[in-house]
C-alpha cells in the first residue's frame, strides 16, 4: 500500500495519474496547502521542502517503508517499482528521462510562475507577466515541435507525458491559445481520454 500526500494541483495530479495508470493501491492523505498544512511538523518530517506531492511506500525496495518527495523522483520510483511507462533499454530510458527533466526543470516551474503572476500576485506586475507568458509560449513551441515528430514526448506514452499533462491541461490559466499548437492539442486529447487519467485528475 502506498500512502499518497497531495492536494488537487498539477504536481499532485502527476502522481495520482501515475498511480492510476500503474494500477497501484494507494491511500490519499489530503494536505491543504491553502491552509498551510504543508508546514505542520508531521508533514515536514515527510518532506523538509514543505511541498506536495509525497509518497510513502510501505513496501519499499528492501521490504521496508520508503518516503519519496519531488514529483519527478516519485514518477521514476513508481515506474521502476512496476516496470511500466519507463523504457528499460538505455536509449529509450534516457529519452524519457530527458523529457521528464524538461518538464521538471522548465515547463513546470515556468508555467507555475505564469499562474502566479496572472492569478496570485497581490499587485499587477507587467514585467513578470510578460516574462513568464513569453517563456510559457516558447516552451509550448518546443513541445509542439517534439509532438510533431512523435506521438508522445518520448515516443511511447511514458512518465514524461504524465508529468507534463496536468500543466498543459491548465492552458487557459496561462492564456495560451491551444489552437496555435496543434500537435500539443492532439496529444492533450489523446491523454485526456485515457480512463486512468480521467480517474487520476478527479482524485482529491
Ligand atoms: N518540484 C516540486 C514542486 C512541488 C510544488 O511546487 N508543490 C506545490 C503545489 S503544486 C506546493 O506544495 N506548494 C506549497 C508551498 O510551496 O508551500 C515537485 O515537483 O514535487
């Protein structure tokens, strides 16, 4: 059994999608980040970086419980545990990890800043809005080009797609016209129709 600490945000949804796709049994523990529950001593003992998502697998690699934070690390852990959605051959695995890191290091943080400046900043900051909206658009262009070459980010559907999907599904909040990125739109519909994704998105 996996204890899953999360809240209904794009980073949390990456993991609920993966747990559903991989058919792993899990228990959801809601951490209301709008009320500051991520700063409780109990949660900080799981993730000193006070962010969801976190998992605690009661049946870790050595039979002992293991706690994992950082959504990219959790996705790799779950893929390796189940042998699913991460190719085993080195070339395929490197490609999937490359696109996962593109999400973790670029797409997620930059789109997160766009959400912040558009929706949460206490004052309107035109420079911040412009900077992150244009970087967001550039990243959609990179993804659109890649998805013109392959059905999914790493060729076959993988944890890289699970990481990117919840962020791209929130494109209206980034003021992105998805019609300008037809390959991304095609990919978004294909992933959004998967039963495990529909279930994963609804969690929490
Ligand atoms: N790099 C982290 C980012 C996680 C993250 O930003 N989580 C947000 C919600 S989407 C959070 O818990 N924020 C609460 C806080 O920063 O206090 C990951 O991918 O797991």
